[in-house]
């Protein structure tokens, strides 16, 4: 875990979940907080040691590993918090994350954990895509949904803080099936970021890179390979394959670790995102058969 200076304005606290920081000397903007108070306390300690200001907080999306330290920060510092529309509703009501992962049913106790539900926090201002004046700094918020419903990445002083719009290559290898909610929007967000003029980029998980567009393309290729694998699986079952079986077969193929319910629900959501992507592009069809959601090859 290291605090790195990217340029005279931009910094990154590299950890399992990266935390960004941007300053012009007056405004000090923290981008995400890490998973809990211990994470953000380490970042704040670095800011204090370097005599850097802390005035604003920007939460890119409402996943607990990115906002879990925010409540602590707000209780100890006078800080103005911004977050994207819709994401801010979850940040103020964090029980919504285990609720939607559990299909709308009241979640079982094991889903109420710090990985899926951070402490309730406040949001002072809703951020929208486009040019933003945060304190005395002009930055650009870029809408990058797909991993989360209305995630915003930030471009500041030629540095892209991409949040989970993409993952480092080692992270793709680690997680095997990356968590997404919509594969089409994920791919659109990746293509959008490829068109940006930035000197470097920080993913939510992975290393800062100046040649980040190669990593963006690696993410695109990886998602496309999963889509292809899933399409091949379904075409091997002309009589149809159920949703649960498709999830099971894909998790087995990619050798993911999902021995507990929270992990399995994350992979289930991701595989479902790829399935619905194949439906939207008319590569497969679907129906409810014998009370089971079932997927079929497109018949020629």
C-alpha cells in the first residue's frame, strides 16, 4: 500500500481498492475511500503528513469497497460529499445492495457484511456527467455504467480515475468472471474511455498506467471471450439450458471461488448480465419452461 504522486495535482493511494486524490492547493478532493475506516485513515494520515488539504469527497459508485470509509470520514472532517444520481440513493440506504443482490427478498444475515453493505453516509450534492466545478477545481465527470448502475469516472489534470469501469489485467485473472450488471453498457463505457485524451489512468483495482488503453482493450477482449464461451455453452444445449445451470457451468468453466452465498450471488449477477447481453443482440432466446428460466439457441 503506497501513496504515489502522479503529477503536481494528482495522487493515488494504491491498495486492494485504489483511492484517488486531486488538489490545486486549496481544494483537496478524495475519490472513494476504500472498504472501511482503517483504509481511509491510512489515506488521511498520508495527506496530513504531506500537508495536503481535504475538503471534498467524490464517491464513484455505491459498492461498499469504494465507500465503506466515508461515514468515518464525514464524522471526523468537514468535508463536502458528491456522488452520482441513483448511486447516492444506495449510499444513503446501503441495505439496498444486499436487497437487490438477493432478488428483492429480505436478505439472509450473511449478506449483511462490510463487503456488500457499508455504513450509511450522507451525500451533499448529486453529481452529473460533464464538466464539474468541485471547490476551486474544474474536472470532468464521465458516465461509465455497466459495473454499477450510474458509475461516474473522473478526469482531472490529464489523469483518469476510472473507478471500476475497467480492471487491471491481473484483476481479470484473479476474479475470472468480473462483476458487471450490464455487458453492453460495460463495453460502451470501455470504448468511451479509449477515446479519452489522458496521460494516465487509475482503475479501481489495479495499477496506474500511462499505456492504459492496452488494458482497456484487454478488458473488452475479456468480456467478449466470456460472451463467446456462454454462447457456445447454450448452443451445445439445443433443447435449452436453465438459468441456474448456465450460472453453474460458467462458474465451473472459469474456476471461480464461490463457496458462500455472497460470492455466488455476485457471480450469478455477472453471468446474468452476459446472458441478457446475448438476448439483446439476438444471439439467444429465452422462455420460462416448466417454471424455470431457460435459454435457447436461435433457430435458423
